[in-house]
């Protein structure tokens, strides 16, 4: 009888799927992981979503399952996913469900948590992401640079860093329709100017003419590659002693101009440089037929900084004649929303505009209430992108070249540092929950003291060395726009 009982117990243990040395239990909850990737839609070509398991166990087993294929790893806390296995699994199961099953070694046995579920998109994301890394400073800066990250692995390389150019300020990088071979960035303080990369050639241009408020900022390339629209601004910065927002950045005046890279000429239109309005944040439609921009009636600044609210407008453009139409269309009115528009970006299929909306002002990155909104151009409907917005500022967004992915900067983690998040957009413009840009070390963001500024998806690497860019910045030859 005793032998029969022991045999029965052994059989029950085997059926339970564990060894006689410990029990096996199933949890009714998911394991706590960081970053919280679960429930997202991910590109099939994204780097492994390495994560840390925060369950206090001494050992874990993690199984990745898609269709009939799977692989498993054992780890302590950090889940370092093998790149080749991850890449093979995702590529073979595009459009399918990815299951991540985590088991934790507890005293006396193993505990298996509820599955974490992902969707593998059949649509790729552009393989590179460009951004500026900078401390979230206020009136000064330290080391900064423009960097590019291979999204299919964890390789990061500098495009140019300011220690190569006498610690100047490097900012406002921009690409022509996600093309890494046509780009520009600004240099301030030391050797100021705008560095252009076109057709493999580098040049440095002073975009400020005698009739402009300032040199060009907030650049956007016309899809044809000949023109660049700039905002030209007088900007000030104040600090709040008691306010939910730490910093207020505002314009005292602003206009929009267009630079012709072929003729070296600056031109504009009455609707873009009105003395009675502030115009800023230009953006071209993907067909080049319209210039989108933000405009607000001029107010005494800074006395009425919190009453300044911008509309979203667009103006038809004839690229062959380099001429704008005489009348603009207003697409989103501050008088109706009671809020201020900034940073409009048009989808590559010309169907949607994603923009920032905050209580007032022109620099939403410091406004905690700032959220992303989407405008459907076919019928003019506007809705908040609640699927990706957070209690902190979400801004500096850009589309992938196929329009299926949106990358943006968010302070949601701690309210101080902007981090890059990625979201899938379905054909109706509905976003999936965003995921944080994966890093080799999942604790990377806890250890980093840099903000990711203006993330831009590009179709390949910028194939120019940092030293070559630095030589262009230091070159005494400075082209003067006319």
C-alpha cells in the first residue's frame, strides 16, 4: 500500500510538469517586468525587447512562443534575448501573436505567471532612429550630440558631437522624408550656421538675412529636396517658482520663411510673416502642395504669454514657381478648442496630421498637460490619441516612411527626461499602446542622464563621419543666404 501511494504521488508530480524536488503553481497574474512592453504591437524587425523581471525570485525561465515555434532562456533577473533567435521567430510569424511565458523559481518550486501577449506587425519600421542626446538643462548645456541608432540591434553611433566643434550647441536636425542622405542641423554659439548635407556634399549657410527676425529654426524639407521651410523667432525662457510646469519658453515674435537651396534665396508670403501674427512650426504635405504651420494673433509678450493660442493652418504652394497662394485654410481653431496647436506632422499617405495640443503657448515639451491629437484630413475630425498620451508631456513626434509607425518623446517615466516611444498606427490612424525604445541593458534609462530630443525615423544610416561634419562646421567658408 505504501509503495502504491508513493507511486501515485510521483505520477502526480510528473503530470504537474515539475521535478519531485518542488511543486509547480500557476499564477493568476502577469509577472512584473521593466520596461512594460506587454500588450504592444511590435515591428518584426525590431531589436530584442530585453527586460528585467521584478518578482524577487532567484532564477527565472522565459519562453518565447509564436505559432508552433519557440525558444527558451534561463536567467536571474535580466532577460537578454538572443538576437538571432528573436529575429528568426519574429520574421517567421509576421502578423501573429507573440507569447512570453515567465516562470520564477520560488522556495519549494516553480511559479508560472500569466502569459504576456504581443502582436508582431507584418510591417517593418525604418531601420534607424536619429536623435539628439542632451541633459535636460535650462540656460546652458554640456556635452551633446546627434546620434543614430540601428533599431534592428543595439548599435548606436554619433552623427556629430559638440566636443568636435568647440562645445557649440547642435540642434534642430531634419531629414527629407526619412532620407538620411539629405539632412541639415543648426550650430549655435561657436561657428554658427546651418549645415546642409545634399548629394554627398556638405555646406554651411547663414540663413538669416537683414529682413529676418533670426536665423532659421524648426526646419522642414520640401519633399522635392530643393526647399527648406524655417521658422524665424525671437525666443525667451522663464522659470516658474510655483507652477506645475517648470519652464515656460515663448516667442516674442515669429515668422516663416523658405530657403531655396539652388538659388540661395530666402522668400516668404504675407500670410507667413504678418506683423499682426506669430507664425511658427512649418510642415510640408508629402506631395509638396501645401505648407502647414501654426499661427496666432500677436499679443504683448511676455505679459500675455498664457493667452497665446495657435491655430493650425495650411497654405497652397507651387513648387515650380516658388510661390504661395493668396489665402490660407484654417484646419484647427484655437477659438473652438480653447487650446494651442504645435508641431504638426503630416502622414506619408497625406491622410492624417498629428499635432500637439496644450493649454497655451508654443513650446509644448515643457507643458505637462500637452497631448498628441490626430486630424483626419478627409473629414476634418480631430481626436486625442488617448492610446498613447500620458500625464506628462508627449511631443516631438514623427512618422516612419511607410506611415505605420509613430515615434515620439515623452516625459512619462519621471517627468524630467524625454525618452523615445514607438507606436503602431493602423490604417484608420488608431495607435497601439507605445513601447519604449529597447536597449541592450533594460536598466539603461535608469542609469542615463540624457534626454532623447527630436527622434526621427530614417531609412538607413547617415553615411558621413562625425569628423567630416566637424570640418564643415569649422570651415571658414560660410554661405550667406540672400
